[in-house]
C-alpha cells in the first residue's frame, strides 16, 4: 500500500484520469488530503464511492496514529509519538510562541549521521520518511491540537538532506497554495553539512532558512562530535553556506551545542569569531549563532556548562559583531533531547 499524500497535484490528476474520472476529482481529493486533513477515504463524502474503493485498493489516506503525547507543565510544549503504517514510530514537537505555533518534525526513522550528542543516531537509520509521512506529522498535530501551524522546522530525527528528494517534495507540498500554503520563509531545515546537497538546495532556491549544525569552530573538535566532519571539512562546508546565502538571500543560522570541556572555552569562541568573520569579509553574509546547552542523554557522558560560561561565550561573539542567542529550552521537563522520547517509548514496548 502506498501513501496517497506522497503525490503532488499533477501526479494526483494523472492518477485520477487514469481511472477514467474527470480531472476535477483530483482537486477535490487534494483538498480532502491537504486542507480538510481527512483521516481516510471514507471521510471524502463528495467523491463517488466507486472512486474511493478503487483508490483504497492501492493507496491509504490515514494519518499517522498518535500513540503518546507528553505535555510540558512549564510552557505547553507537546511532544508526539506517532506510529507509521508499517509500525515504525517517530517523534514530533508542537511549540507555542507569541509569534505563532511552531512544529519540529522528523525526516527519517532514526539517523545514520552518528552525531555524538543526539539520541536519534544511537540505533542507526531504519528508513527514510516519505513526503506524505512528513506532511502527516504536521497534519496530525494540527488535528490533535485544533490549531494552525505557522512555522515548521525540520530538525527532528534524521538528516533531511540525506533524504533530499522526499524532503524537497515535502517543501513544495506544504507551501502549495492548494494545501496548507505555509510560507517558505517560515520553514527552516537543519543539516549537519552535506556539501553537495547544500549547493543543490541553493540552486533550487526554495527560499527556506538553512541552519547548519556546526557545533565546533575547527575540524579537529568537530570530528569528535560529528562523523560527517571526516567527509566534509569546514573549508568545504563554509563556502557552500556562503553560496546558499548568495543564491537565496536568506540569513543562515549556525547551531552550536555547547558541551562542557569540549567546545565551550573562550579560545573556541574566538575561533568561531574568526571563522564567521572570514566569511563575512568575502561578502555580506547575514548569519546568526544559536547556542544550545547540550541535552544530556544517558548513553553519553556529555554535560552542559554552567549558564554563566555559555553567557561568556555569547558575549565574545556579540562584542565582535556576531548576533548570538542562547536557545530558549522548550519542553525541558519532557524528554528534551532529540530522539530521546522515541527511545523511551520503544524501550517500554
């Protein structure tokens, strides 16, 4: 069985016409799938029963099943565990801000990138998510909360650029004027630094915000945290980031997980200043550094530095003209680390 939400409107029209139906049925079906967020063909009451039966022979239209929701008592953040059609489970996050509702979704079941501070990688990659499954996470959270999504970050389990075709199809569909029509300016994708894909994404110019998981100002430290650093050095990654900005004009965010005794001292802050200034001197790169106190996971021996040490790191960046913030932690009382909620759920099954 295939997920019918994987089909873009042109493909859906071709499918409907191949079944001997009028093309307007495709528009009706698309609205059920991407505006009314139907949870199955039976809800699509203005489609002929015969068409619904034919579709259900090869496709399914159900949304991911919500099997667990944790709600923060601190800030109303909700963390969802959803079960896919094949039984795999993934996690997504709903966050309420003054400027609107943001969701963080996964792009893969697990991850093969092996970043040492991330629980998502501990059991490797099970499989990629399809575009329809990525959409399904957003739609399920909208249905469960009864509220509209305003902003999307693809920063959950998985490396989105390692699932490039499905990820970019998701971008096209979530921003489709016939669907939820979420502005691409309100979509952010996080990558650990797959250089060819960063350049490809720049050339396609979807207009989304790019966030690079940097986490260290030099290759030596970065290799201790992120295996991808053994394949792509900063001398390759940073020009790709510049290229992305030149092509899109979109400000780039550098994510920097601060780990005690690993990448948190003043020398590393100064190295980060030099790294970013080296880029800014070549052009007018607009960037921002997001300092993230590392979320400890039981399988690793990482510790977060004292707040004062992170603030000192931030001060060095700011006094050198680099915009930097310390990430506000959302849902810190409900399995904060990426991938940790999913692992906790699986361990109970």
